[in-house]
C-alpha cells in the first residue's frame, strides 16, 4: 500500500462502520469482544496508525507538556528535565524541551511554539517577569507552573528551592571556617535565583562585624565565565585575593577553581575556600572536590509535573507554591585551614 491506511480503510476491511472503528480506538467498552477482535485484526493487517495530530486538534490539546529551562547545558537543569520526563511518562505524557539560554526573546518564541502545538500545559523557569504573558496563556486554556522560581499563589503554582536560605548557608559556612574577606561570583542579578543567593549571603555576612562581601559579576553562568573571573583574581595577587568565594552555581565555581589552580600559585582551600551551588555530579570529581549547596533536582522535576497535573485535571485548581530547603554539602574545597 503506497499510502497510510485510513480509518475508513480499516472499517471496510473489517466490514464495520467507521464509527465502530472509532469506538474500538477511543471507547472499547462500547464494542463487543468479537467485533473488537475483527477491527484489531484489520488494524494489524493494514498497518493502521492512529492520526494523533488530528485527534489533538479535535480535542484542543495534546499529550505533550512544554518545558522551558534557562540553560540545558547546566547539569542542574538536565537533571530536572530528566525527572520531569520520568514523571510525565507515568501520566501518559511526553515533554517537549526548550532552552531559552537566558534570552527573553528566545523564551517568547518557545512559548508561542508550544501554544501552537496545543500542549497540555507549560513548565517554565523564566528569564524575567513573564506574568503578563503567562496570564494570557492561562486565558487560552494552557495552565502553567513555574519551575525553580517562586510564584504568587494567587496566580500560578510553582516549585522552587529557598535560594535566600541557600545563599545564607554557603556564606555562613565560609564564615564558620574563619574566612572574613568573602566574594560572591554570579551572573546578572536580573536572574531571580542569583539575586536571592546573593541576598542570603549578604544576610550571613552582616552577622560578622569584621566580615566583608565583594560582588564580582560574571558574563554568564558557565565554566568559561568562571574562568574569566578567576583570571582577574589571579592578576590581583595574593594580598588582594578574597579568602572565601561563593559562586552562584557549580559551573562558575569550577571555572574559578581552574584559574586559581592552573597557575600553581594559589591553593584551595589553604589560600582561598571555594563553594558552589547545585551540587552537580562534576562537583565531587573536581581536582579539588567542591563544596556546594545541594538542590533536590529529582523532587523539583517530579513535583512540577504533579502540580501541572492538578492544574490540567481541575476546572478551578487551587494554586500551590512548593518550596524545598537546600542542603550544605561540605567537601575539600572549604575544609578548615590548619591553625597557624
């Protein structure tokens, strides 16, 4: 057969009405077992494949979920995506992934695309404030859950980690090891997660009258951006080097570590203690095992799908904001230096 078999072909082959084939596919309990067997045999013999796209158009939605993340190259988001995909599969759905790359325009294009695909709903880790855009999506029947970003429960459900608390944990740990000249390395504070982590660090530093916190801006949240910041620190020399560095994610921390250690001039943690955020797999295998703030990536992805399922299944859903508490993971990069 040169063309794909149609539902009409199946009906003719099984000597039944087109409506009977439709019932076998969508409402099998309405059809006798004998008729069902005949239709299924015809489907098998003809190689019929249900036109799910057409069915989606008639139903007004699909079995797919749109997921937009800030940077799929970051192992943190990769882990969240994997957990979301596993949870979606249990609900009979599949995830369509979009990587905004911290670009608001690219993010908007993905939102348009997913709406055109008639997704069941949207999960998004937004670049900035997208409230107005998401309000419009909801009016058009596309429920949305914010991921890794706390939302106003009156408007949206969300799942996030308390990044203020995580920033506090990181800076407090450096202070507890005796460090007093701290530096924070992060991308743009327009990224809510970066701003919250910095705010938590500042809160911890205020508890120690003799402690300071320098903010070092990075051109992105990547290993290369971290190396660039590290290179500027190396150029300062030992006397002007901070004795404790908190990076807004592990990729930045690994880049800073590379710059400081490649010169064989500075030692971690003897000269400078270093802590990251996310606790990605690379943290434990770094040249100096990296201390980090662990986020529950599996719980984030799974809970996002569960919240979206609640939104999809309810006519008047009650929005929920789920906030997880981060965890300090101490490794060699911040161990207490020997006395004297």
